[in-house]
């Protein structure tokens, strides 16, 4: 790493000479200027890491140069060095963005430490900025996957809202539809992106703590308040506050919050004055807040305040085809993380994914893919490790359609049906039969299995034979016949 370069701005030749020797001795590169004009020129043409800036310069005040430098190059560390250590000068220097203020005659030890601290601060700031950029990319709209019309419409609206200066936004959608993701995308896609994104999960924090969490408290506000504490409204200055699961907030707090939103100011717990804040509010709920407000569980006035701009996140089942796009992306992600080489979904799983209802939406899909990828031994995701919910879903519908045929008939039909059936249709195919009746490696006792299924069907329908038969996809007569046969077989033993 190249040594940091320090620009010394002083019209006094001997001061420059002394500093050049000292700086080189500490391992820095050195450059110099004698006037405000030449200092600004030097900063513009090849910005140094830090400037040691004198106040009394031939063509103007170093304090003016300071403001100019900081406005053009905020990342340059400026340390004022002057014989005129008046209080007013010091105050103005610090206000103007100087890192520090050192009096002449110079104490070189003091200067060395100040400079080192200044440069360290600069490095940290740069690092934070770089991380912020990565972060911004990580949460940007580009990370959101979806090509379906429902998703595209929602994203267009969210982008518009991000760029607007709307003071409040309400996100509504089932659990797992991406509310957290959209909230941070709106923040990082707005002109508040450089400000903080502060999130509060209203469901996770006890109501008694939420107030001090939000508004902070004054020293002595309660027994444990040993020192003043900043709340989220202060922390989020210039940024965004995200109220996740706002539907869980107690009614009393809802009232307080509404007042804060309306006044644009809050009060610390135990505090006496209203403090104005500057933060955009994003609220999210998986409940229908309008319905909640009708039922008296959510304040209607707060709902109207929040829902001036409302974004409804579509469920995964409303996003035709997106499920496969998302699955492919998650597979790619987990391949990297798990060091696997899964290439995709088997045709059966593809078909299943397109028909499953996904009550847990994208989160459910993501978790499922992670789990299947850990368990899968082949290089595509097969039905081998699919959980019950999915397997059952596939067989639940066809049973009613093939009511009259026996299980053996179904197995025969399956082969032909699968040849005719399109990938998206809800017809029987051999895979589905295979899913429900997958033969375990150790084999099964077919008679015992039949008996168990018959018993379950009777129990399930509370003895209604017609319904029990329908559950098994056979006629009532077939049902009776099978029960008799099982009985007879039992007696024979
Ligand atoms: N459109 C999308 N593209 C990619 N990942 C998504 C998308 N929507 C949601 N996710 C992922 O799904 C999971 C759940 O999303 P989240 O925002 O926490 O949902 P919610 O807050 O609505 O419950 C997260 O891992 C998120 O990254
Ligand atoms: Mg969430």
C-alpha cells in the first residue's frame, strides 16, 4: 500500500520545511502549497489523504479553503494549524468539517498522533462506505426475482414509491411474500440510501419495551435508566424506520405512534420536549389491517395514515411461473453455499411445484430447496425427500376424479394418463401414484397396507361407506368387497 500523501498549506517557508522533514520521517508522502488558490488546485488535481492547513494565508482565510475543500472532497482529512488559536477560529474550523485544530508553535508529538487518528478515521469511513454500497446492492430491487405480471406490477409501484418522498408506506402480504426484502429495497432505492435503515419487529419485542426502543429515554426516566438512551427515531435520522408486523402493536402504542407521525416529532421517555425527526416510515403486516381496524384490533386512523400508499405483495401462487425462476435462483445460491452441483428440478418436482399452493410463499420455497439440496444424492432435486404436505397435495385432487376405479385400475390408468397429461394438468400420472405409494426398499405387506387404508378411510368418514369408498377412489361395492376379503384373510390365519 502506498504511503498516504499529506498536503501542507503554509506561506511560511520554515514551517513548511519543518513539516516536510517530520512527515517524511513518519513515512508519509509530502506535497505543499502556499496559497488558498494553489491548495484548492492541488486538492482537485490529485487529492491528498490529509491537509495541514494554515489559517492566515496571503490570498484569503484558511477557514474558507477548509469549507471549499470539504465540500468538493469530503473524504480528505483537514487539520487546521495556526498561531491564531482564538476560540472563534476553533469553533468555525470544527463546524467547517476540520478533523482537529492545532496551535503553533507545533508540538510534533501531538501532530503525529492527531494525523494518525485522522487517517485511521478516513480509512474506516471508506470501509463503511464500501460496505454500504455492497449492502445497497444486496438489498436493491435487482435482487428481487420475478417475471410474472403480478410481480412486475408490484415492483413498478415499489420503485416509484422508493423514488418519491412519500413519508409513509404500508406493505401488506402473507408471510414469506418478501415484505422485509421490499422494505429494504425501498430504503436502498431512495435518496435516503446513505442514511440508516432501522427495523423494529413489533411482534418480537414486548410492548413494555417498545416505547423506549422507539423514542429512547432520559437519564433517570425509570430505575434502570442510568444514562440517556437514543431511540430508533433518533437513530434513523435521514433514513428509514421499518415497523415489521405493525398489526401486533398494542392499541395504546398505536395511538402514541399516530401522534408522533402527525406531529413529525417524538418525546423521549421521561423527556419534556418534542424532538423533530426526519425518517421515512415503512410498515408491514401479514394481516389485513383494514379488516383488523373494522374488528377494533387496529386503530382506523393509524391505518389511514399509513395506507396513503399501500403495496400489496402477491402470494407465490399468484405469480405464475415465478416459482421455477425462484427455485433456479435458490438452487444456484445453495450450490455455492453447500458446495453442491445440483442442476435443477426433476420433471415430477417441477410439475408439483407449479401446482402446490405454497402457504408459506417464497420463504417456504427457499427453506424447502435448502433442505432438499442437503438431502438429495443425485444431481437433480427429485421427489425422494419431499415432505408430506407436497406429496399429499398431488394425490388429493385426482382421487375425486377417478372415483369408480380400483387402486389397481388407477395404477394401470396412470401409465397411459402420464403419457397424455401435460406438465401442468391435474390428471393422474404414475409419478403421483409413485409419490403416495412409493415402495420402500424393504418392501411392504400389501394386505396389511390395504387393511390399514380401509380402516383409516372408515375412521376418517365416521363409518360412512360411500364417502370412505370415495376417499380410496373405489365404488361402494368394491369397498365392501375388499373389507370382506380382508376379514376373510384375517380368519384364515
Ligand atoms: N422476489 C424474491 N426474490 C428473491 N428472494 C425472495 C423474494 N421474495 C422473498 N424472497 C426471500 O424469501 C424469504 C422471505 O422473505 P421476507 O422478505 O422475509 O418475507 P416476509 O417479510 O413477507 O415474511 C427471504 O429469504 C427473502 O430473501
Ligand atoms: Mg417479515
